[in-house]
C-alpha cells in the first residue's frame, strides 16, 4: 500500500515492497519519466485481501527506485558528451564486427545476428538491450536463472558459465564474450541515452525483483558497457561485492573516475581472456582424466 502524504492511499500490485527501513520512495512514470515522491507503509490487517471502493490502476508506474530519502543524481553533461563522442568513434569497429558476426553466424548457427533483451536501466526504466547473438537458437534460459540464484544466495565468485564449457555457445563465442565484443551493439543504446560507456551493468527484470531496496539504488547511475565492478575483479568477486562496487560508483561519479575506468578496461579484458582460456583448458583436462581411467579398466 503506497500513499501520497496527506492524500488518499494508492494501491499497487505488489505488497512486498515495504520494509522498516523505507521512509519514502521515488516512482518513475513510463509516460513522461517524471518522478513522484511517495510515502510507504505496510498494509493494515483490514486492508489485506479487500479491494478499496475507489481503487484505480496505476499501470504507468514502472519502477520503485530509491528509498530512505535518497535523491538520484541527474546524468552530467560531461558524461553525455563522452558517451556520444566515444560511441561515434567506435561505430566503425561496430560495423566491422557486425560483418564478421554475420558471416560467422551464417556458417555455424543460422539465425539473427543481433540479440535483444529487456533490461532495467537508469531509474528503473525498462529498455531493450542489443548484443551480438553468441548462443544457439532456442537455448534454454533456465540454466542462467538457476546459476544466478546460486551465486546470489551464496558468497561465491560470479564466474561466467563460459568458464565451465557452456554448451549453448556457438563456436568461438567464448572468445568474443571474454573480450566483451558481444556487447558492442550497445553503442546504439549509448547513443539513444539508455546507457553510458561507464556504469553498472543493466540487470534483467527478474534479477531486479530479487534485489533488496538498498541494492536497487545501483539504478541511480546510468548503466554502462564497462564499470568499476568490471575493472575490479569481476568474475572473482561475489554478488555482494558487485553491488558494493556499483553503489560506490554511483556515489563517486566523476569525470576522472570514468576516464580511469575506460583506460583500465582494455587490460582487464585481455586478462579476462587469459583467465577464461585457462579455466576452459583446466575443465577439458578434468574431463579427459576420468575417461582415460575408465578405458584402462
């Protein structure tokens, strides 16, 4: 149950938003992207399961963002300038990679070159993210969902399934993903203002629903292609550490921090390729040993 201070209550679908830590929330409207400050309280016993006589739809409310009086920062002009300039410079690279991916997918996995997926962006706004398709057509998504639940519920490194020989990948896709080349089409999202070159990675709606209120504050920063978490260990960090890096970036947002992260990205990507290759080699050896022993027997 949400209510405007000093006015009638407004009901929304979920009753799981309230926690004792919440004083008020900010809600983003999908029509004009305007923000509303709302008070929040738990539903009273008499209200549970009872439809209010003047209950009305608030389907234009798309996301609950910040809590406990936090006011999201607007996107600085210098950040937008870097995003536009950087994206324009990188467009020839995107065009070349698109040509290569078109040839590759035609040969090994017929189907679309690009992959679209809904993500949660700045201030909780939903948008379609673009990527090069690196998985076979009709791949099962439940594998990722099960793995996500596992790494978020336990203090374990957020290593990609690629390191474990994900059978859903098309040939050579692990290399593209390790280098981050599959993310290049998101330059389109950057030019459209939905993303930035630097920022937290945009999460899936299903993942966002599992975040606690304070964890959702990572959406106060514009999502990006690279970020503080990506250059601070990424696959070696836990879920809680990722959230911590994202919140730290949102608080420390500055021109110099963005430039530092951009400069650190290429060395980190190269190191990630080496780590992924070593992990895949180790996996291959571990699979060969049991097979050779069974043959001897």
